[in-house]
């Protein structure tokens, strides 16, 4: 798989959260032989041995259960260790969620039924905001306690932590919470990781303005997941295959940020190469 990605023309690869630990020795050998370089690892990488399928949210820093939070921290330490060994400068992280209903899937269903901005949609959205705001404080406190330990662990290893922009309003942090979280952590080891598909879903469902958010947070971005999104919520599409206005949005991110393509595994090599060609025509290498 790694060789196939390199053959498509990508210089660096992000190792995903579905990589089993049994594969790591072979990956290490490829890295040491110079056959592959890594941009980032997506937490948790490798996959915890007790988890049977790719699940970046199998352990949550926001959990009310101490044992789960400790497992999340321990697995993140392991991801950081592997990032250091593989020369990957970044670990991409999910931080958890506020357990609540309605969640984002409810709004996607309403939008698909043609009920975006209907009275029912607006009522559910107001209820979601009220529930999340009431519950977020305790969840954020638990997240911050975990993150402070992780930042301290990552710093001497020269691995930076990218907090990924998530698709769900219930997920942590929200766009309102992230700037304050970065300010409180006050560390060069922690920054934002933009996901074009996830944030476009939020724009499609009227939770934010994609461009306005990037104007605010873009300077604090370490990297991004490049993908497109077909309205309202079909993400992980090849760039230029959906509705994301990449020509407007890409210039709002730092030129030196990491550009990591993240697409559905069902996409063909031809589809990917076609989008790479268009990308180079628009933005260069």
C-alpha cells in the first residue's frame, strides 16, 4: 500500500489510525531504507491491540471515566513514540465529544430531506447549542488535563500535535472553543489541523462560514487534510470532485503547512491522479 501511494506521486504519507502494530516493523524498515517518508501519524497509530477495526475515537480524552482517559493518553504516547522513530513531525488528534442528541447526523438527515432551515431544523439546532454549551465545561476540563500531559511528553521528542477540525457539532473542540484552548495551552507544540471536508459539512449545515473560520484560525494551522465534499455531507472525495471552493480557501492556510490528501479508499488511481493534475495546475507542487 505504501509503495502504491508513493507511485501516485506523493512524497510523504500520513499513517492512519487503522495500522495494526504487527505492520509497524515492516513500515519501519521501509522508512529506514529511504523508500518512504511520513508527514504525520493519525492518533491512535498503531491501532490499540484490543480494538478490532480502525477507530480514532475508541478512547476519548473527554470521557467521564478515568480508565478510558488514561488509556487514551497512553496510546497517544505510543503514537508520539512511533512518530519520532519514523521521522514524522506531526500527530493528528481527535479530542472527544459531548454526548448529546441531536447530533450532526440528525441535521444531515434533515438537509437531505430538503428541510434545511425549516422550523424543525432551527428548533433542533437551538436545542443542540443549548445542550452542548451546558455540558461542554466539564468535558473540556478533562480534555485539557490530558492534553497538558501529552504536550509535555511530545516536546522533547520534537513531535507537534495537530488538533483536527471535526465534522460534528458535538465533537471537541468546537470552533468557538479551539482558539481559547490553544491560548491556554500556550505551546508551540500544539496547533490546528484543518480538514476541508469536515469543515465544509459544517458550512453546508449552516454551523459556520468555511472561509471566515480559516481567516481566523489559518495562521495557527500546522497542516490539513485535503479532500472534497459533495453536498451536504459526502466527504473524502478527491479534490475538485465536490463543492469545496479550494481556489478561495487554500490561500488562507500557511504555505509551509503540511498538505495531506485524505480520500475514500474506494477512489481509483485514475481519479486521484486526475485531481493531483488539477491541483498542480492551480497551486503548483
